[in-house]
C-alpha cells in the first residue's frame, strides 16, 4: 500500500492504542471477536490488526487450541500488539499486505478485519485474497465505519483540521468513513465468490474515557499528523487545542454516538 493514509508509523501507534482504542475501538473489537468465535474456527487470520485491540479479544474468545495469526502492513503497530500477549499463547504476528497475503490457499477457517478495508488501495483484490486463503466453508468477518453523519467524531476531526488549512485541507478523515455504502461492498463480495452474506448495523452510545487524550489522539493517533506536518506553518498543539474545544462542545455530556457496519460472508463448500 502506498496510500499515505495507511502509514501508521513513528509515535502514531502509541497515540492510536491509548487515545483512540478505549474510545472508538474496544467495544467493536469485543463484538467482532464474539462473532468470529461463534463458529469455533481453529485457524484464524486477522488482517489490519493494528495494535492488537481485536487480536487480544479474539485470542480470549477463540477455542484454546485455535491458532491466531495477526498481520498488519505497519510493523510498529504489531510491536505494540505483541506486548499484549504472554509467552506461549497461540498467536503469531507477521507484517503483511492485505492485498497480497503471504499464505497458501485454504490456510484459514476464518479471516477477521476490523476497520481496515477502507485503507486497502485495491479492495476487490483484498476480497479475492481472503477468498483464496479461506478453506471452503470458511467465514470472512469485517467491519467498516458508517458515514460522518453517524460518527460525528470523524466529521469534527475533519472540519477542525481543515479549518487550519483552508486552501489545502488534510483529507485523512475522509478515508476511514469512505466505505459506508453497503451495495458496493455487497457486490464486491459476491464478485469474489462469497455467499451467505450477513450485514449488521451496530450502534453505540460511548462514554469518552478522557476527552483531552481523545482530542490529542484524533490528531496524533493516525496519519493526519503527518499530513499536518507536511503542510507546515501550524503547530500541531494548536489543532489539538481546537479539537478538544470542539469535542467538548459536541459531547458535553461525555458520551458520543458511534455506528459501524459489520459484514460476514462465507466461501462456498
């Protein structure tokens, strides 16, 4: 992937894990892990595993004898993920590109991906790769964010960052919310050969654990910070301060709405 929106490197993983994880990722991680574990798969692949937020939940939910393989394009993300596991747990970590998976055909009973496909430059190819590495009867479970309309934290972050660069607003916060239309994803899965499609809209009313930490992570916890630095002329802390004001204004009661779409699909036997 050459897309600069997919470069979670440097200090980004720490902010991502500590500031974004508790606020927008952990509840959805628990949900998708339970969905994946329901089929009792013994060989599970996670793509775009990031800092292991889903990985930890998957390992806890899967059968004790299941083998979990967690992959991500960015090794610094996996470094944080590894630290969440004890020696001897049946989990392996491997850098990998989701559009060119380094695994043999029919290697896994299930593939899981939380909030990752939006960053894949060739989404159709990524679906074909999942189909290839799944056994017949294997399941693909993945989630995407719904639109800014249903996830106002994304709209706020996009607008606040853009207000500092009106001539060339950073575009990162368009990317995570770019796959909210169901039909194109459905057609892509069918074209790859999947059937037995399932679609669930999962809404949350989430308590914000730490507004200041959340605002900071909205700037520093993803490639937005690199887009800001590339433009220059604005200290990132000024954007963090404006982000915090906007978050407090929008979520004064300490809670925010979140909405994701979870897809499931099966490779025919």
